[in-house]
C-alpha cells in the first residue's frame, strides 16, 4: 500500500489549494468561506517518482456544533490513518489558539509532522513564516499554495517524513 499523507489545519488556511498544487489538478474543492471540505478526500500523488496518497480534510472548528464536531473527528481519523501529516498554518494570520490546539492533538498522535506556512506569496511573507518556529514543530516551510512558491522544498521535507 502507498504511504499516506494527511493535510490538516483550521478552515480557510489553504489545505485544499495545497492538495491541488501537489496532485497537479483542481480536484479538491477550494472556497473563500471556511469549512467547505466536509470530509476526508483521498488522491494519488507523486514526487520525484515516489507515489503516495494525500488526504484532504475539513478544518477544525472549535465550537462543538453538529457537523463541525464531525469534521474535527474526521481530521482526527485522518491523522490516525496517516504515516505523516502536513500541518497547514496561514502565515499571514500567524498561530491562533485553534492552531495551538491542533499542535497538542498532533503531539498526542506522535506522527511525523511537516509544518507548511501557507500564503507566503512573496519574499515579504518570509518573516511571518519564521514566527511559526514558536509552534515547536521544527522548521516552518514558507509556501504559496496558490502560486507554487516553495512547494518543492515542502515536498522534499514531506518525502523525508513519509
Ligand atoms: P481550506 O479551507 O484550508 O481547504 O482552504 P482553501 O484551499 O479552500 O483556501 C481558502 C482560501 O485561501 C481560498 O480563497 C484560497 O484561494 C486562498 N488561498 C489558499 N492558498 C493561498 C496562498 O498560498 N496564497 C493566497 N494569497 N491565498 C491562498
Ligand atoms: Mg478545504
């Protein structure tokens, strides 16, 4: 079976955009409003000839209302089923309380984590990305999932984690 990579993070940080970038197609649904990916969706991808499965997830919502709780549960299942996790943070916003909560969950799961500092569309965003060292997950990889900036380095790190 192919190694499995889960893409997690709170809503609207650009998880589905990153997944589309990695699979090279626009299959994961991208939306301006949070919480559109309601479930786990799995795709096949490859990087430098190595194949793997990539699982897009809905983001975490901290309010425990109906569907949002189940979205969080799906994300937790995705982590459990994964060999490695890409944790996506919006570098233009910085680490939020929800992000900190996700970090705790990731620590508990004990899976290898690669930290993607997304929405770094240009050099001026690099400093924002660097503040994410504070999450304690190691090096934040600055990427623009929208434009492709930095995604090669991110994928190299992912392949080492998988
Ligand atoms: P998800 O909820 O985490 O799956 O986020 P989406 O992939 O649906 O993206 C949410 C919004 O962020 C959309 O409007 C995307 O176009 C935007 N977005 C995603 N990645 C980037 C990026 O690298 N740079 C910028 N500027 N916007 C992005
Ligand atoms: Mg999504």
